[in-house]
C-alpha cells in the first residue's frame, strides 16, 4: 500500500525558501522513502508536548513536520525548514 504525500500551503512556502539542493533532497526523501513504504512512521519520530500527534522526519539539517492520516493513507506535510528554526 503506497502512501500519498500532500503539502499544506505553509509547507509549500517553506520549501520555496530553501536552497534548491536542500529542496531536491527533501522531495527525493519523501518520494523514495515515505510514499513507497507500508508504514511511514518507521522513518520518523513522534513530536511531544504542544506538537503531539504530529511526526517529524530528518533530512540532513532539515526537518519535515507532518500529520499522518491513516484513514486516508495520506502524509500531510505541514512545515519544512532548518532544524534550528522549524519548531519556533
């Protein structure tokens, strides 16, 4: 069962601000690992406290914050950014 990766408007804006090389790495990661796997949770970690219910993936120095929607088989990307700024 393949997962669909969808992007929130904020995440699209975030991705456009990244340098092209980092953006390509993130898109490749989502395409090759997350959308083709049976369980997208095995690559990420759950977030805690205020962000509980969300997941994060690590791609080098960048983080992808998402919500995994099991009923729709969708990984919704909510934010993308450098690890020093993503959780602000």
